[in-house]
C-alpha cells in the first residue's frame, strides 16, 4: 500500500505538535494532508534520499541540501508554501537553535520523538549520508575574512556567469534593492527603479563634476557609470570578482568613459590612493563580518577627505536580546553568501560613529527590497531553462528559494535594508549638509 505521505504527515505533526499546513506528495505517489484546492501548494518529496539527508543533518541544512538536490520541491505557489511553513518549520527552527543543548536533550528523552525518529529511519531506508550538492560552498578552514577567504567567498556567489545575472537582474545589472514609486503600485519598471536608486545615492552624496568617487563592491559597474555619466565625477570601482570586473570594464569602454572610470579587482583594505570626495558602499558591507566591521568603518573614514560623505547601503537583521546567540542562516551561509553576516542597523550606526563619522541620515528601504526580489524571481522563472543551462539545476534552485524567502523576510520585517549617510565632519563642525537634507536638492 502506498502510504508514505500519510506516514510522513503523521511524523511531522508528532514532531511539530501541530497540524502540517500543507499537503504532501511522496515518492510512492501517495498524497496526504489538507484538502488541496486549485493552485494550492503541495510539498513534494521526490526521493527517500531527502529523509536520509534530514537524518544525517537535521534541521535547516538537511532541508537545504534536499531542496538544492531536487529531492524535495514545491508544486504551486512557492511564496504561499513558504508562508504556510514559516511558523511550523523556519521560525520553530530558530527557536530550537537558540535553546541549544537543553532542547536537544529534551527531544532525546521524549519517547514520542524517539519513536518518530525510528519511523523516519524506516521510511528513509538504508544508506550512507548522501553527499552534499556540488553547489554547496566548500570550506577552506582558517580564520574568517582573510583577504584570500573573502575573495573565495565572493567568487562562490558572483563568478557563476555574467549572462546568468543578466537574466535575473535585467538590463540595469544592479544587485541591490531598487527605489520604487511612492505607492509601490508597479508604476516604475525594475530598470527605472534601479536608475532611481543610483540617482538617489548620487544626490545623497552631493556628487559634482570633477569630484572623485570610490564605489566599494562595484558589482558590474552600474553605480560608477551612472555617477560619471550623470554627475561628471571620476570614479574608482572595486570588486573581488574577476568576472564582474571584466564585465564592468567592457561596459565602461563601450560608454567611452575609460579616462574617468577605473575598475579594480581589489579589497577595500588594500586601497592606498585616497583621499576621495565620496564613498558609496551598496550591498557590500554584509560581507565584511562583525569582527572586521570596525576596521571597515575606519578604513572608509580614512579614505575620505574632510567633509566627504559615505553612503552605506546595507541589509540589517532584527536585534536579539542576547546578541551572542546570533547564528548565521545555514542555507545562506552554505549556498548563497558564505561568511556573510547581518547586524542590526543600530549597531552599524554606532560603529560608523565610533570610527569618527557623523551620521546624518538613515532611510529604511525594506519594502523596496521585497518588491525588487519579487521582480527578480519573475525574471528567473521567465528564463528558467536558460538559467539552468547557464549554471546548473541546483544553482537555479538556490536562487529561486533564497530570493523568494528573502522577499517574504523583508515583507514580514524579519530583515530590513537601510541607507546610512555619514560625513567625515571636519573639526570646525562644518558638515556641508543642507538644513533640510531629505529634499536631496
């Protein structure tokens, strides 16, 4: 009798202590769970191997490996499925991780959970632990955020082919949140919204012809191109990705701006030709790491002229009562941004101030990022077959899950993104800021 779906549902409900909110379809073609309506999401367990992954790596990492390998899938609306599962799996998983050893010991002592574990072993069948998908980042060991390790981490995420990124990001080739119309009703296209974001950064930095701009983490060159073309600055863009740098240099040459824009493969810690009139750091500081953030802030402060401005555009997480309990999301760390870390915006502001900056404005763009991610998901789904061909089925699945889940996280206020404008204010106190800065001229 084909009843794997029923047994899996009973197991999940025993462990969760609540009804499973989605229907399950198992490898034996059995289905069980809430009555499905047209278009309702179904959690598909394609292979028993998915259960072995969970047995050997319980929790988020086992689920991530099963997803990337295609052992599990969602049929129907992925956003709806993630919303339904959020309270049962993801948020419960966070609580379990934070409660630590006590929760683990409690589970081991609970006869119901021990019985559930035995049933899962029977369903999974015999076998050694499956190998992780090849898309998983390989650890090099050693301390975090050395120059070599950071370059490897950046390469894992960005050196997967520029054509793939063209299909996901669209013609703007901007990999950070766009700046949408005031009501968010889709009045702007993604390209228009990304151009508006770049222009907002330029206006906050008060860029003027003849000034010198440093763009830290320049990506494919969109910010330096916009600043040079529209505001007449000379610009240096730095990235650790060889593929990004090659693409950006080609764009600069095609725009006829090689005399005013330089693209370097360089770490911010290696820059020695300051000072600059302005520094932009858009979606890069998440890679710095908490241990080195004070150094990052101090280095950027030293690279600015007195009176120069920094625009730091950075994803933030919600603060914890016990900050020592913060753990990096395993799926993101292994498959998306190795060694990346998020900090609360308050901590970011404090560390910029501790480095000597005067923080003059903080603007949240949380809802803007949710809209941007949803558009990137649309782009990926419309170009799915090509995305798979350009990278791999696993890599495309990583992107689909991470972008959809991130969109929901921004919408639910689990993470945010902020533009922090700071000035290297001279000793005279003349920061050069307008009295009503939010007009941005």
